């Protein structure tokens, strides 16, 4: 009987993978046999995570560090080119890196902050997909995952532009699935709720704030990064091979 979650022989590029959800995805994909590319802005951080993965005797796959700042198209192209040079191909692309430099009413967001959010959270994902999809089309196989957020479904009175960007990410996954499904390319979005990451620290560091933030969740608790990583493994493996064009909500029942 085959292991439907086995990723042996697959190469996965994961942006923003030196901490939080991205790191958990890199670790779990490597544990399930994938050769992963650990990528974020800082080279030393990428190296540290890659070394940790490679030192774990239980992990079947490998980790290769390649730094990339997603605000710069030439660095994204370098990420893709270096991955191909070192590992030969890209089977799985996980667009996880994102920013949110503004908290408050949409009426008050300055143009530079608005543009930065859309450039980093949407345009960079679109560009990376443009760089990677042609080889997936040629191979007739590929998986794209975009880490979105429940903010893209609910909206937010204080994270409005971030919510807009995350809704756009869901649409991007649907469009890729529609256009490139005939080439056996699957694309899905993940929409996490409140997860214990540095990105969401303001919502969980204080116990009272955390209690209020999870009051409407069926499980009445915060999620952990590996609970998102499990879904990423599922969607990237044969276990999820008939699932595409979807947004998977993982929010404890909120």
C-alpha cells in the first residue's frame, strides 16, 4: 500500500520559510521526503533553518538555503534559477511570504503602504508563478500553494488592505487552477485563522487578548504552525491530487 503523503523526489520552494507557518511547511515537507528550498530575506536565517532540517536524522528530504527578498523581481528570478541549478526542477511552489505595514482604517492608509501590501502579497506571488508554471506545463505536473488568510473571507476594520490582498491570493489560485488544470497543475490557497506566529504576536502574547481573539472559535484556542503545514503536505501530495482551485479554511471553526 502506497503512502499517499510521500513527497520523495519532489522539489519544493517555500517563500518566507525561516519562521512561523513557512518554516513549519518546509520542515514537514522535508519530513515527508521533499527536497525543500528555505527562503527569506536574510541569508543567515535561511542557512540556520536549512542546517536544522539537514541535521535531523528523522527527515528523509533535504534543505537548501536561498535568500530572496520578494519585493525585487530580480531576486525572485534568482531564487528560481538557483533552485533549478542546484536541484534541477521545481515541483511545488509555496507562496507564503507576506507583509502588513499598516494597522487602521482603510481611509487612513498611505499610498506607499497600500502599494507595498499589494506588491508583496499579490504581485510577487503572481510573478513567481509566471516564472515557475512554464516548466510545470512542460512536465505536465506541478503544485502551487498560496498562503492566504481568513481576513480575505471576512474583511477587517483595521487590516483592510491586507484583507484585500489575501482575497486576491484566493482568486489567483483559482485562476491558475482554471487555466493550467488541463496541464495537470493544481493550485490551492490556504486560509489560516489565528496562528501562533511572530506575525500575529499582538493577538496572542497577552492572555486576555488571546482569550477574546479565540472566543468565537469552536476549539477556543489558537492554532499552531504545524497545523497549517499538515494541510500543505496533503495538498502537495497524491493524497490531495484531485483537489484544485480551492481555498482551505483552517481556523479552529471560527
